[in-house]
């Protein structure tokens, strides 16, 4: 019997990391944006920006972890700018573009001219948008994991099918039979289940996940 463990949604994620820069009323706004899959990774990216630009007045940021429609977590920081004038505009850009697993940092060097609250919102929005415009996007590929136990005679047949269908074997155990722990695209699930029907002794889907 086959039962899916949970439903997976695909969503857009960064395919690369980029850095852009704009100048507004003599203030420099340097944008860094890239892929992260956890808060820890996002904070590491922020720390690197602070190392690279230690004399900047502000390192404002926002991230979205997981699917943008229902993220696992999202956060932002104004880093000393007036409340709501930096982190929120950055996060708004990320949410509007429907991109997940993303961290965007805007580093500001003050140019001596105050922008005012409205000007800051527009400036940080523009800086974030400039970074997003240069970013390459790709889609998460829903994956599912299985454990299959079968006769030795069927192992090469299964391996060949997986190679042809972008599947991967992560673990093999041999006894009087062979047990294969494997991952394959969710779109190939039904075909794989049908394939295994006459040749597998036991068949279990262990979980579904995502792979870029």
C-alpha cells in the first residue's frame, strides 16, 4: 500500500548570488542577495557582509525561509534606520516577487543628505528591487524518498531506471535480498510504483522533500 507522507509545493528560489549598487542623494546602497535554507545560513551571510563592509552605517536585511506563500520563517531588520523604513520594504519586495529560501541585505553608506522616512522606504525598496532584477531564479523540484527490497536480479534494472529518470541511491544493504534507499522526482512516483509492482518484495515511501 502506498501512502504519501505529506504534500509538497514547488516555489521559486535563487539560482545564484548577486551584488548590486545604486546611489541616491549621495548615499550608497549595496545589495547582496542569495539562497539560504535556514536562519543560521542567513545570519552567516549577514556576518560576511559586515566583515566586508565594516564601516557602513547600516546593514539592513530580510529573509524568507521556505515557500513564500507559507514560509517556515521570515524576519527583517532596520539596523538603526527609523522603524519600518528598511527591513519592511526589503521584505515586501521578496514577498511580492514570490521567492523563497532567500536572504537580501542592503548595506548603506550615508552620504550626508537625510532622505526622510518616505525617502528611505523608496530607497531601500529600489535597492532591493535592483538586486532581485539581477538574480537568476529556479524552481524547487519536489522529491520523494523510498526504501525498496527486492531480489538481486532486479537491482541493475532498478539502477538503470533511476539513472534514466534522475533518481539517486543513497544506501544499499545486502542480505538474502537487496534493500535500496533512494530518492527520485515526485513526478516519477506513480511510474516507479507501477514498475516495482511485480518485482519488489517490500516497498515503502519514507518521506517527501524538496531538492533544487
